[in-house]
C-alpha cells in the first residue's frame, strides 16, 4: 500500500518473525551470543526468556539459519499445558515415527535416534519455544532425558525459550536438579529509547529507505507507548505508515503517532465494550503505558490535528483487527 510512496521495497514492520529483519542491537546481540555460546560449549540446558513480542522467536529462526550440518535440530514451537505425551512431541520434532503408544517404546525410539546421531558425529539440539507453558513434571522429564549425556559426551542439548514466567517456573522447589543443569541463562529486556530509534532506522534501511522517516519526537512517543517491545513498535510504526500515506505526508511526526495511539485506544475500548469488558481509563494510550508526552509534543498534536483525514478507514480497521487477533 505505502511501500512505493515511501521508497520501500517491502513492508519494514511486519508482525511475522523474519530473520532478514533482525536488528542485532546490544540486547539482542547479547541474547544471540548466549544461544550461540550454549551451542558451541555443548551446554546441557540453555534458557532464554523475554516479554511477549521481544524478538525471541526471530532470534531462534536466525540461529536455525546459522546452524551447520553437523547439528540436528528439533523444534517444538507451540508447547502448552495439555500437550500430552512429551516423547511423542519430541519424536515428531525430529521427523520420527511417533505413533508408538507405550512410553517404553517411545523412549527406546528416541534414545536409539540420539545414539545414531552421535555415532555419525552429529549433535542433537532440541529447542522448545513458549516453554513457560510446560508443567514442572514435563521439565523434570526433560532433565531425565538429558541423563543420556555421559562424561564429556553431549548427546542431547536442550534450549528453552519462553516468557518471564518460565524463570519463576524454574524456581519450583521440585526442579532444583534441573536448575543446577542450566549452563546458560539470559533474559531479553525491552529496548531503551536510543535502541528503539536504532531499531526503527535499521528496519527502514533493510526495507530500502536510508533517509529518516519518523521525527525524533515521534520515535520518543513510540518508545513510551511500546515500552521498547519490538512487536508493539512494529504495530505502531506500520499503522503510522498507513496514516501517513493516506495523508500524503513525507515525514511522520508526533502528532500523527499520537493520532494512531488514540485511534487504537478507541478501537480497543470499543472492542472491550462489545464484550462487556472494562477498558482502561478514558484518555489513556493503548499498548504498554501512557506516554509522558512533553508539552511541546501535546501542542504539536493539537495544532496539527484540526481535521480527521478522510483516509482509507477500512484498511486501518483491518490493521486494528489483525493486531487484536494476534494479541
């Protein structure tokens, strides 16, 4: 829709995890280094946590693109509390026959696979995304599976990726032995304001635009509203591009971003009212928090917004609906 107008080759702020748009700032570089170190050091357990939308899955996809042929990877990307028999999921992740119903048979199949990989000079790495949904009993089962590792021989490495609740889960008193086997542990925090600025610039550059598009005050507003969470930054920026294109604006300022935030809040409040839920206090911004907008920004927003542009409202509604459905 807006790509040609803004000199872009593709959409820079898609909500889909795309390793091609990974911006390795300080925090994401540290998280990726932790993952890479866990692989190279043959750590038994590596744990990486972060808020929803912080970029964990994108990091995992980037890692998968860099892994060499001497590592066999299995990915369980949608763990949940009622996932059933763990071993069947693991066999499925490694494209093995998981139709065996007896636990002993499942364990035997998985063990033979691990030994066969090791005999062929290959390491086996299991990655479990959304690991905060696992029950303590399942985590203990993973620990027992790791007992196949002996002496210096790491037959199976396990990487757990999840939301902050995973850290609380791992402190469970019944998981003391599991805790002691975690070699690498990293928590991915939200971006600060300068990192947010760099993130937005880099995403635009990857999409083909080298000139600044968002003003400094606009980025400050985006940072405050998003809390530095990349997925929320993407949502605000993508919607701002739609609004800017509809208004034929060559640069996106704080007034336009403020309009995006107010409209988004109104859409969320309307959705909540339709479902009998309580929305936030009137006048608050959506997403993570109320931006502490400076008086200059507020004056700018009031001065610039004297009429509502007759833009393609149906397109904006689709974006709002898409965001609500993916939350």
